[in-house]
C-alpha cells in the first residue's frame, strides 16, 4: 500500500516501476497500457494515481548541464528543488522563485503550477524554457519556448497528461542573498486596506492567519539583500505588527528549528525563500491541504469574506496562508487570468470534517473567481473549475494530439480536462 506524503490519499495503482535511466523510463512507458508519473508525493489528491502503472523518476535527479552564458540549467525529470539549488549556488546562480517546501520535485511543481510568493514573480512553471517529454510510444518529444511559442505555453502546466517529463531546461539568474524577518499581530483590517503595500514590501511575503479575531498570526518578509537595500536592521514594526524576537514556525507552537533562519540574518536564496529546511520533515505531515487562487484585485473582499468563516474553521484549521503571484501566459496556470492572490489552508487530517467546511468556503470564494490548486483537495464541481480556464479546450486538443491513446489519462484528468463543462 502506497500513500502520499501526508497519508490522506492511498494510491490505487497496482504497479510501481522505478526507472534508473531515461532509456529505462522510455521502455516502461512504451510497455504500459496506462501510466502516470509519481513525483515527490506532495499532492493531496489523485492527480498522480493510475489504474495500472505509476512510474517513479526519483533516481533521475541529475543536473545535466549549466549554461552560464545563456543563464539556463538542464535537469533530469526527477530532481527536487532542494537538490538542484545547492548546485546552482556553487556556480553563482539562482532561481527566481522557490516554493515553501524544497522537498518537491521540479517536474511535479511545474505540472501543477505550484508557486512561492512574490507580487512580481511568476509561479515555478514560468522558469521553464524547454521540456523533453516521453510520449505514449516511448519516444521523446522536445518542446521549447523559442520553437513552439503558444503550444509550449499550453504544455508547461500539463497535469501529467502529455507524458513523462524526462528533462527540463530552466532559466536561472545570478545568485543573491535574502534576509527573512517575521512580524506578529498584523491587523486583518490593515491587511485588507493596505494589501498591495504589504505584499509589495519584499521579494516574497506570506501572511499566516486562522481568520479569527482582529489580528493575523504572522507576516513573513523575505527581502533580497543587495548594495541598494543593504543588510540593515529589522524595523521594529510593520504596518502595526511587531518584530518577532525569536524564530517562528508557521503553525502556532510548531518547532521553529525545522524552518529556515529568520531574525534578519542574511543567507543564500535557497536557504531563505522556502519556509522549511531540506534536512527536516516539512510542515506537519499529518495534514490535508486546500488552496484557492483568486484575482488579486478581490483581495479586500476576499479577506472580509473569509473572516466570517473563522469560527467554522477553528476545529480543523491548523493555519491559513496568503501569498501573491504574478500573471503569466501558461494555459492551465491560475495566473493565466492575471495577478493572483493565493489562499492556502492547512487542515488537520480529517477529510470527513473538511468536507463539511469546504463547500461553505467555496461558496464564498467562487463568486470572487476562485479556482483550486491542481494538487490539493477541493469539493468544487469539475465543470466550475474548467469554466475558469479559457484555454482548456485548446489544452484538451493538445493532450489528444500528444497522447492519442490516452495512456497518461487517469480519473483526475478525465474529470478536470475531458469532463463536461
């Protein structure tokens, strides 16, 4: 029996195959009737499941080439961000963005439009400039931003429906340092009224709240340290919130030793942009996550609406996190519609109880334009999700052309791509 990382989903696939070379992965795909790639298992739904074969590319975790002249890096399909980042740092390079967990695979994060935080920074998929995809026949199809234009924009966030990603090429930039400062007690009213200024105050900003009372739990600011900004001292207050005097965990009472250093101590980008250290089990483990993306200009209305749900959420909510993401042109990215507010929920692992509160939350957020994260739980009807993606029909055509026999389709893809809109 295999489960995802959090233990809330048990995979039904009867076979797990682990490829140690790209050629072996090609053979496995060619021989399978149905196959899905199993990444780092940080999805909370059945997106990676299969009725026949799951293919693990975890052993394909090499950095294949670093092109400093063109600021690009080529990696194998199973590499995780926490393994890639130190290699880039050794070469004086960095990624523009990282998620809160460095433990996730690059290909899995890209396929689901997973993100970090940054009003001027796109999600992780926006760094991709080329992909080598193992198709149903076992052959490799190469797609690139330069050669394939709009089709490439449709293929990057692909929900695993186009094939198994054998290799990826990502944009990189010169390395940089980041300082992380945490402030506690930010007013919910101030968060709503000064939303743009708060989320524009650093490269990456996260606000944690349980939606109850007058104030949020914490604001995490991740600011680039350079000649212009300098290291400096942390400000004593931030929009009325007080500077923390010790390292914090996103979950109240959590052990902060698993988190990346705070208190304004500068460090390499990959040791500050994530919330959690690679060497530790991330977050809580025994949890279920939901997340919704809303148009950024709904922020004040969204915050006001969510405060009405604080008491309803209290028995099962561990913490909620707000972040921002820049707009992009990727067909199945939530930010394809424009700049986003991401609203994340970490729940106790009690799916029965979660199902009693999610419909109410979704009823509040849906009229504001909310769509769920592809890798997390939702009770929204698939048709409602599909209607939010104007290029879904184009993606369906692309998936049919790329995978004519439907080898990479599973129940998740059938519902959210090929279902009735």
